[in-house]
């Protein structure tokens, strides 16, 4: 036997899981007094795979390992909050149109996120005659966000947290060729909205009619907006 001969992968057929660092925190603790009491078990974010073979990666010429993803794990996807487009790695999946918790209608193609359930909630992307709107609501709160392409950075962050708070325990996400459906201009926030100071007030020169702001929060609001859970 020639010891210099390339050998097959010694772990071929072995089953493993991996967890992305971006998914090592899936939600809040059920009891904030406890260090480790997550709402969503960490294994919900595992990527399960089987090792197939050691290969040479054509694009780099370096050694790599070919694997096969298993259905029992997740395929991580990410959402571009400005364009509202979802990707799996670098593969575009479509434009984000709606996410629904405890959905009643399963007629349209959908992607399953997570494995849990939470109180009824929904995220909708609407296209009005002027621009897009993003509506996030649950049983007690409703927030309406302006088009993220036109929104200030703090308001885009608030929108991202609202989507997370609504959907992080499991939701059906619907994607399409366009972002959202046509609609009339939606009404504003309603219900219980959790307000929190967004930062220091504007800094200004002078007073009265001569007042000139020199530093203002990067938001249309003086406070953060959050869904009440």
C-alpha cells in the first residue's frame, strides 16, 4: 500500500451539526433572573449535515469538504432590511412580502422559520401610490414603518427589532417577485406601543427664532418604538 496515495475522508458518512455565530442568540430569556432560560432552544438554529468527501475547490484550488445538508436542520437565510429582499447565502430567494405567526391560510408557497409558536402576529409589506410601508402587529400592538429606503437609520433598526419580536418563535414567510401588495395608505400606530428614549435631545445653538440644531437623533421620533409582548 502506498502511504502517499490520497485517502478518502475518514469522516465520510458521519453526521454533524454547526451553529452560525449570528444565530447563537435566538431570543430573550423566559426568566430574566436566570442566566440561561431561552424562549427558543438553541438547537433550533443548528445546521445538520453529513460529510460526503474531501474535494479540491475549483475556484481556489484548495482542499475542501463536500457536505450534504439535512432536512432536520435549518438553512440560514438573511433579510436585507433596506431592499426587503431575502437571501440564502448569496442566492436570492425573493422579496419579503408577508410573515405570519399561527397562519390560517396556507394557499401560497412559503418558507418555515424556526419551530416554535408565539402569540398571533403578522408582518406585511404594502406598496402605496407614494412608497412602501411595513406594518408589524401582534395581539396588542401595531407599528407602521415608512419605506426603509427613505427611513433614518434608527427607524430601520426599530423596524428590524419589530420583525424579530413578532417572528422569532416561528413564522411563515411569503416571498415574491415584488416587495408587497398594492394598498391604500395605512393608518398609523395603534394599541400598546412600548416607548423608550432614543437618545439625548437635539443640541442647539442660540434660542427662540435664532435656534439652530447642530445634532439631532437619526430618527423621525424622539423615542424607540417596540411591540408590547
